C-alpha cells in the first residue's frame, strides 16, 4: 500500500465522487456551520469572564488563563489531528471534534470551581483542534482552482463573522439567564453542527486495514515541509501575523489614548474592523483575483498592511479618519489572508488536513509572537516605534512569497 504521506493534497481525503470544480452546498454548509462554532468558541469566553470570576470567586486574570489554555491547545493539537484526519477521514475527525466540543461546553456549564473550568478549557482545546484545520483541509481536498479559492473565502468569512457577532450573541443569551446557560445553548448548537456533518459531509478517503503509528504521523510532515515554496508560505504566515496581528490587541487602547475615544466608541470601531476583514475575505474569494498571480496579490496586499499601520499610528489625523484607515487595513488583510491560504492549498505536496493543521499551529505561533513583540515595542518606544517596525515584518512576509522559482496558480 502506498505511503500515506506521498498522496497529494488533491487526492488525499477527497470525497468519493472526486474533487469539485463548482461549489457544493453539501460540503460548504456543514463546514461553514462547524467553522462558525469553532470561531465562536474563541469569542464566547471573553464577554463572560467578569461574571464567571464573580461566580467562582477568583480573579478576572485567572479566568482569562482558561481561554489561553484552550487556544494554545487548539494550536498545538492541530499538529497531531491533521495526520489523524488524513488517515481516519475528515468527516470522522470533525464529528469527533464537535462531539468533544459538546462535552466541553457542558463541562463549562457545570464547572463547580476554577480547576474544573480549566479542565473544560483543555477539553475544548483538544476538541476544536480536530475541527479548524481539518475543516479547511476538507475544502482544499474537495475543490480545485478558483472554486477552491472562492470556497476558502466563504469559509474564512464565516469564521470572521463569528468574531463580529460572537460577543453580542453570547452577551444577549447571558442577559436572560447566566453564563452557564450560555454554554448549554452552545452545546445545543454544536449538536446541530455535528448532525449536519454526519448527514451531509461526504465520507472522503479513509485508510482501512492499517493502524496509524507515531512514525507514520511524523512521516506526514516531510512532504509538506520538504518543498521550499511551502516553507516560505508558512514563514510568511508568521511574519504577517507579527506585522498585521501584533497591533490588533492594542487598537482600543490607541483610539482611547491618542484620539480620546470612549470605551463604547472603541468597541464600535472594533466591530467595524471585523466587518472590514469579513468583506475582505469574501473579496479574496471573488472572481477578480483570478486575473492576478496569487504570489503578487499576496505580496502587494501584505506589504501595504505595515505601511497602513505606519500611517494610522503616526499621522496627525482625526479619530474617525483613523478608524476608516484601520478598517481599510483589515479589508486588505482579508484579501491577503485568502491569497496566502489559496496559495498554500495549490502549492503543498502534503495531505490536506496535515497542511492546514500545521497552518493553524503556525498562525497561533505568529499571533503569540506578534502580541509579545508589539507589547515590547510599545514599552520601549510607544506607538511610534511600533509603527516603524510593522512595515519591516509585513514587507518581509511579502518577500518570502514573491519568489521567482515557480507560480503555482
């Protein structure tokens, strides 16, 4: 039997009826519902932290670490769950992850103390590590060409939409009862997503008659990382996360400190940035991008992100103009992200879930580095030093992909 790691992304775990050259609602609907819940999982906790802390009698900072544990587990777990999904099948893995998500949500709802809550966060991290990268791997394995890029744009926009409406939805539910009821409701929606995956998502290619050993799991990664073009795409992801994602956590502080925004006004500005990146994701999946080399589209859009931050953070402009500039940055970032994701799908010689699982882990690393570096630069030289450094990282990310060796598109 051929080695699992030598099967191409297009063939590995593809649906039984083959790779699609047009959008299939039977794949998009369960994947989008799954990814919406994965995105909501990352957003649901934050608005409830003060209430949870008061109920359990611990500090807000300590409760916040539960979210950190869950997100870190998702990133690290994705390295393992990618090869598992490519071996046992995408549908089985996603369904298992959603089932684990149901359990995690109910554990949150029933948690009597902090340690139980921390355990629930860990269970949720393991569960959703089976969902995010594998769902994108399913899209890559199921579609081809411009249709694949369009499907990636739609699914990533769904993840972004969870970030836009997640906090209001969670807060709305909690306002009628308490934080525990919110997690019970989430468990119910996760059950609906699980049923949609089981009933609608094709089985895909499954390895039968052989066990998956640790050696085989490790062997899944050389085909992904052996190719220099694919390695540069992962490197670009880390550099982009630093150059674009680093300042994101400090946007509210910047608008409040430098432009005199109230906390409510800063919150509305953040919601506007979410709309910007949502529209950018959809635009990145649009037909217009097919007229461009994906490497060039990524390089031009990504390099502009750092210079956009430089202008917004240093120019003496009115607050509303600064918000408009930030929204524009996020819109371009949406196009940049889809360009890189589509390029990764077209370039990698490894299996789809392994490739996209590693992408999830890489993004987690980049975002962690970005936040740490941005905080350090702010401490050393304020917004001016941060603004001067960001174009360096975004340009480096662009140059990592703008390489003459080959054009996958």
